C-alpha cells in the first residue's frame, strides 16, 4: 500500500489492521472499510492528494473516495483521534 499514500502514514494505519487479500470484499469487512476510510482521509487532508489521484491509485470510483473520506472523518471525530493519533 505504500504507493497509495506515497508516505508512511498509510502503512501505519493499515499495518494495525488485518488488511489483506484474505479479508475479501471491503463491504463485508469492517476493519478493511475503516482502514480504507482513514487512509483516504489521511491522503486528502494531510498529504494534499486529490480524489482523482486516489481513484487512480486505489481503483475505486470517485464517489466511493468521497464517502470514504467522510467516513474517515467520522471515525476520527468519534474516536477522538487527531492526525497525530493516527501515527501511534
């Protein structure tokens, strides 16, 4: 996943989950959905990537990226995480 965020943040976020091929489709795996959402949020707001760039890198539709970014923001607010909290 290193190319996804072009940095260390995504690997740290995704490294704490069971993200991998054995997890199946994201919609059926809450940990995968949460990891993808946090990674999309991180990429857009911290790494200043565009949704279009994420579409090309991740291979999902632009509406899915937008939904993931909103979901990532909700997760961060709900769990009281700041951007610094994602790097622990």
